[in-house]
């Protein structure tokens, strides 16, 4: 019984893989046909065939975040200052 169940699971997984591969091939074929029709129409009308371009600037996300952040606050947080502790108690670490 376990061998029959494992065989059926394997058959199901192979069928799912084949279905996924066929769907990827169909999507690629649709995109190829759309590109060929677009290029053919451009050639037929005498216009230059412009390529599909996705303009993505990776720096745009950083710029947007820096703009949205605004100016840092000059007042310290309430939990950053410990009561009863003077600035004279703080010593710097000397690098070796």
C-alpha cells in the first residue's frame, strides 16, 4: 500500500511539473507572438520598431525614503537621558 501511494504522489508531482512547464512555454509563446505582431506592424507602417524597455532606477527607492524621512529631531529621546548621570561620568574608548 505505501508503494502505491508513493507512486501516485510521484505521478501527481510529475504531472504538476509538466503542467507548470507547459504554462511557462505558452506564456513565452504568447509574448513571442505579440512581439512579432508589433515588429511586423512597425515594418508594415514604416515606423522604427522600439524595443520593450522597463526603466527602473534602483536609486529612486533610496531617494524616496530619504525625502520621506525628513529632518532628524534635535531633541533627545526621553529614554536616552538617564536621571542623576552627569556628562563627566562618560569616558571615550581609546582605539588600540
